[in-house]
C-alpha cells in the first residue's frame, strides 16, 4: 500500500492505506499501528494543503492530463470546458468518505474512465492505469476492472460542483452500490481526491534539466549507485529495507552542463501540481546534493527491475542514509520530471 507521509493523503478524513491493489509481488506490508501513524500525519498535512490551494486553483483553471502508453503516443490535456462537455455519465452510489451523510446514495456526474481510455487508446502491453492527484497521492487500478465497471472521474455530485474539501474538482468514484464486489479490490482509500493526471501503463523515462532531456539510456551512461534503504514512499514498496538503483543528482547536473550553485538549491519537480508551487516545492540544499548520495532512481530490488507507475516510476527521488540524516525531512518524490538548479 502507498502513503506519502510528507504530502499526505488527499482527503481530510480518509483511511490511509493506499488504494493501490496490484498485480504481483509479495512484500512486507505496514502494520496497522504504522498505518494509523501515517493516517494522523496525513490528516494534519492535508489540512495545510487544502488551506494553501483551495482558493488558488479553481475548477475553471483545472486540467486533466492523460499520459503514458496510449495509442496516440503523446500526452493529451483536457481543459475544464472539455471535461464539462465530456461529463455526461451518471453513477448513483454511496460515498464511503462522506462523514456528514454516511450511507446516503449520491448522484455523481462525470466521465467513465473506460470511455477516455477507448478514445485515446492503450498499447497492448498495458495492464493498469495510475491516477495522480494534485497533492501527489496516487492510485493504480487494473485495466481489466476499468473496462468492466463504470469507474468514474466525477465533477459533480447531486447537481453541484464537487467542492475542494469533498474531493473536487475531479473525484475518482467507484460504483459500490451497483457493484459491491469492487470493495474487495478497491477499498475506501481508492477514492482519490482532486485527480490531475492519468498515467496509462508506465511512461518512458524523461527528466528535464535545463535544455537537456534525459531518457533511460542517457541516465544509464552515468555511474550507477545502489543504496539499501527503508523508503519514504509507500505504494507496493516493501516496508523494510529495499535496494534502490540510480544515478546521483550531481552527476546528472554535470552531464547537463548545469553548474551546481555554491549555496543554492536544486528544485525537484514531480508530476503532481503541488510540486510546481513555492509552498510545496522540494528544495535540496546544494551542499547535500554535492556531499551525499541523493539519487534519481530508475530500478529497484535484487533483480534491478524498472520502477513502474504503480510504484511512482519511472523515476523517483531517493536518499541514502547519510542524506536522510542531513536533509530534514527528506521528501521522497515520485514521478520525477525535472531538476532545476537555483541560486
């Protein structure tokens, strides 16, 4: 299960395990006690996020990005007007995260995910789709279930726009009332708030540094570093120590011809929009980048598997133990897309 203790679950109430029920691989799952600790941390952090962004990003400014292994082979952005035009489907279901009217059936209006996938197409090897939220929370659902059930990206509930503190502008909804069997695979924490990105399968590696774009082959040219760490992102990551393989950020900057500032910082942008603002930007002190192993990780485990989207890949930020001691608190960013060196 996935949980980002730094950015938190994207709802002010929900149970905190991740909603990602995946295909494959046995791992050591967190204990109930640890999940409860993460839940409390997340509720507190979520309150800050909602306060910071509730007024800054309104519905009419909201975009939905469809990315990854689609048949058209490129990202597609749907703006709010396009989403409104597409949102003609209805699902009547209980909302397990509604603590005001628990058990009440609501009429959600939105877009069935299956229709979006059929419209844009998926490559034959895709088996799952990941939904990323504004605050970096992410949920992975099997393609088979998305095509079999009317799982929806809802933009309205009972005829009204969905408020930010209730999951809006875009809320991932499961038709529990019509298909109660869905609960067996996707519990309450699968209902993701403020969805901003859909990742079909796993995207190819692409990290931007200045004018240079790095793919997997170019990153593989650099010295490969392996750390054995307890990770700061959850997902299907084991709860104990795991081998993470990647390249040092300072080596990537050097290959890009980007000078590491003497006393500046390196900004790490992940996919989630929250990383693109001053309030939540991940800032690595240049001294930490220079003196310890902070990695762009592309592989994990003894067999050096590529990091899939259901684990926050293809590129994640990872810290060696000495960096974790120096950088407080270390923020383990998923879906890394850009590095920016700043004075």
